C-alpha cells in the first residue's frame, strides 16, 4: 500500500485529539492502514545491524543472504541509559515504520532503543525460528528471547553500553508476544524487564485469524474493473503528492483529497487484507525453504520461483494454522493437541492473575480495534486497571502519533 505512505505520513502531527481530527482518521479501516505507514522524523538516525542466531540457516536454499537476525538501534550518549526493545506486529520487521516511530519517541524520553523482527515474519522464520514455522506464541517468545540475549551482548561488546534497566514494548501480535517474553524472563532473569507495554494485542488469536482471512477474501468480491479503479485512485493520489500538490502538514487538506477519491470501507478492508495476506505468503515461502513439508507442490530455483510464490500467497491464515503450524506443535505437545488448546496456550486470557498482580505491565488499545471483540477489549482493560488505556479511535495500531497516545507513552516510560 505505498500510496498511503504519501497520503498519511504526517497526519498525526496534528496537535489535537478528538474534535478536530479528520473524518478519515475516525474510520477504523483508514486508521489501521496508517499503522504501517507513519514515518519517523529521520531514518538515518538508526543503525542497522545483524547477528547470527542459527548458523545452519546460512545454507537455506534461496535464503543464504538473509540468514542473520536483523535489528535497528539508536543509542544515547549515556552508556548507562535504560534500553527498550520494540517488537512490531504481524509480518513486521526491524525496519517497520511504526516500530521506528515508537523507538524515536522513546529515544527522546532517554532510552537506548532497539527494534527487531516480529517472530511471525518471513525474516524471523529464516533467521530466528528454531522450527522455521512461527505462529505458536510460547515457542516464538522463546526464540525471540534468545535473539534479545544475542543482541544485548553485541551492543555491550561493540558499543560499550551498560543499561541500568531494560523494558519492552510490543504492538499488535508483538504486544501479545511481549507478555510471553516477560514471563520467560521472570525465570531466566537476563533482563529483569522494568516496564512492559502491550499495545493492541489480539485477545483471541483464532478470532483474529478468522478476521484476517475474511478481509483477505474480500478480493474475491471485487471485479477486475473495481480493482483497476482502486489502482487508478492510488495513482492519482500518488501523483498529487509527488507533484507537491498536497500539503502533507495540513491533515484537513489530506482529508479533502481522501474524500474526493472516496475510498470505500470495502476498498480499505481489501487493502488491509491484502497487506496481511502478502506478509503471510512471504512467511510461507520462506518457511518451506527452511524445511519443505511437501505442502507446496511447485518447485523453486534461483531463476524460477513465481509459481511457488503464487502457491504460498494463496495460503490462508486458517490453512497455515491447521496444515503447517499445528502438526509442528503436536511434535512437542502430543498428537491429540487441538487448535482450541493451541489458541488457549497462545492467547492472553491465561495471564489474568499475572496482569492484575504485576505493576510493571501496561496496556493501550483502541475501542474500534479490528482484531479484538469489544468485550475482549473491555476484559483486558479490566485486568490492567489503572495501568490500561483504551482510546476511542485508532483502529488497529493507528494512533501512534496522536497526542493522547504520546502523552501516555511518556508517562509510562518517564524515569
């Protein structure tokens, strides 16, 4: 969805919260689209690095050059400054714009900041996932914890930092994973995370999976002409932006253009579904290069991979869950292990007592989040109590530069 990066990149510079926010930001689909497209003030201020987690992955066919675990970091001049790890959402990487936006704000607050790949991404499937089949949250968190240990050691050795404390922020699926990472650290005690912020976590993974598949399936309801029309809209907006005909500092002007193009809810849902499905397709392709289960039938070589890419792109989240992930998890959990058990063991509800009793855990969500039921959002807020905040708008992670969110982020991480 490259057009939205032009369209919405500076919208959240708006310095008010509710009454004057443009209409399209009050739409949960439009807000959700912005979640991957807000931009930090300066990408160049972050250093990109990598570390080897699984040396054997360097021989993975077609993946030899992407076998290292990537991370981005920015360090304070004070070597003892606290450090915060940031985990992006589904399919997200260390370079995800939303992760860098959070990192930038936390850097200004006084932290060393490190962004990493989400375990449920094609990059992590190759570089960090022991099985190559991510998606089972307890297992993914264990893999990510090992990566954190490697990264922190690299930063200590190569940059001389000695953080006086560690914290953790995760959004979307990364928010859920952060709870599992925190629980593991309670035992291993490598970091003793001082604060953990959980943003827009999917409360029920099966519900989120079903919603993602429904959004992706909307493509089937669009004709060729309708999809072509969406493409024309994208082109027109892009041309306006690249031609300097839109003042990106004026959100009301952007709102006007957005209304003129009249992106419908169906079109925006289609774009959201396509984005998530594309990230899953990349993961499926990569995972089957790590360990081919024989599910994809088309071969792939250096010069011929389109057919296998297309086959991977057609895999739904439900199919990945049932045909790829579940058999892998059953190898450790037993042959009778069910999807329902996996959903229970990988979701947030098991953490009720842990959340209520742990003052280091914080929560931010939006009332119109696309991937959690309203009653589940209310349940999560009730568990976090005063440490939780539910914003009235924002869709799924579409509020990172809203003043209300920024103020809360600063309150939580002030030291």
